[in-house]
C-alpha cells in the first residue's frame, strides 16, 4: 500500500507579510527539514524566473503565480499528488 503524500501550499506573500522573519523560501527549507517527504507547492505574485528556479532547487514541487486561477491551482495540486514537478 502506497503511503499518502502530504501536499502543502505555501503562500510566499502572506508569509512575508505575517511572519517577517521567515519568507516562503525559508519556510520551504524548514518544512523539508522536518518532513522530507512533503510535497510543497509555492504560491506567489513574485514570479521572476530566478525566484521560481530557487523554489524548485529548494524542493518545491510546483509554483503557482498570483492572481490565482482555480483550474490552474487544482492542476498543480493534482501533479503534486502524482509526484510530478510543475511550474
């Protein structure tokens, strides 16, 4: 029996606003330290290529750009559950 995947969505913008000492990328690193098998999808309005690449290099399973499109978010979550990286 396959172990269920944990999929977390980290909103980088909200993290920086509500937790100024830890942004979304730092949270991503901490999540992977504590739960290495977690699949983390990043959400941010800051979608520069460097930011997306950094998130993927740090282990993000996907990256969704704001403003959010429901169909796009659901597609990315589906890919996270299936174990595929998406941007």
